[in-house]
C-alpha cells in the first residue's frame, strides 16, 4: 500500500514530507517491535495488522490494546489510606481484579485508567471506538467478510465522529482516506503502544505520541509564499 498523497492544503510542520514520513514510519515500527517484545508474542504479530484482512486487523488491534491496558492499570498498585503503596511487589489479586473488569462503563478499565492519569481523553475515545468496531465483527459472523469502510459507514450513522476517532483525522465517509483506514488505525495503535511503554518500561520510546506530527501535517493550512 502506498502512502497517502500529500494534501493540497497541507505543509509539513518542520521539514519536507519526503524527509519527515520515513522518520515517522521508523518510529511506528520501533513502537510496534517494542510492544511485540514486551507482550512476548512472535515478531510480526502486530506489524501484520496493516496487511491483515479488515476483520482480523480490527480484532487483533483490540486484542493488543486490552492486555497493555491491564498492565498499565496493574502497574499502579492499590494505596493505603495514608497514600503509600499497599504492597511492594506485584499484587496478583489486584491484577486479577483488573483483568476481570469490563472495558467500558463507569467502573470499567477505561474509566479507571483515565482517573489514574494513564490515558488521555483522546486515547479513551480511540479504544472505545476500536472496541465498538471489534464487537461489530466479533459478535456477528455475517460481518466477518465486510470491509472496514462498510462497518464504519454504518457506525457513522450513530456516531458521526467514528472515523475521526479511529483514524485521528477529521473526516467522514465517503472520503478520500478510505483506502488508508486500516493503516491509520494501525498508526493510532502504535501511538497508544508508544505511550503505554513510556509508562511501563522506561527508558521510553519517543515521548509526545507518534501522531503528534501526523495530525499537524494533514490539518495545517498552506501559508502563502510571500518571498516572490
């Protein structure tokens, strides 16, 4: 799959697209490789998402998100009434409690992670979005052959921002980004993994999020050239 064409009204924040894009892809690859090592899964398990069938890619994306989220929360052990950690070593009971929580809801993993400062609102929306799309695939066998474009187009009727949530770009379907939906979801996943590993396994991968430059690149309006 080729990279998206450079939008006519977009300019790179600091350097030419042809220079910036390979560096960005290298950071994505580093994040994914580090996550595969951390999760102790075969090399290529996560990186193949960008070429997997849409059904498999979506289910696999969620399957990577949740164990990392469990570890993020479990890394913050319960505290005593005096504010000190209740235990000095991993708390298996707390890990089991976290694993048993639902992903959403007022007492779910996302709400707990957000309250602990482990996830941003944007990351919460992304995980909720992936969870919803994953459920559309996993809970209805008739959807397994359907494309991500089809599923998101239907979901968009109930959540107008679902494409933005999944891809990180302000867009609605139909759109010129349709061929790149899976790739953009994969990059959002890599960004989440980078930030998670920044917390779980210092020294961190580059901080600030992998997508900090990507969103700027595609949404920054062109400035007039007054040098002529």
